[in-house]
C-alpha cells in the first residue's frame, strides 16, 4: 500500500548521479513523497533556493 503524499524530493534531471539517487530512493526506500525532476525556473514554485538545489537534493 502506498503512503499518502506528504512532500517532494526534487532532483536535477541533468545530473546522472542525482537521477540515479532519486531512482534508488523511490524504488528502495519507500519514501512518502513524490520524486520528480525540477528545473531552475520551477524552483520558486517549490520555495527552494537555487544555491541549495545546486548542492543538494531538496526534500520538502
């Protein structure tokens, strides 16, 4: 049974490591969040600072 959506894990789709990490997280960690790619112009909608996005995988 899938858990209710409680957040989002955003990753840079242009980063191979980020994409693999997000895929692993979604497949094996049963994270109660939506795992999705995010682009710099979408970060404002998620209230994520661009500098943070460039150095981490934000989980909000």
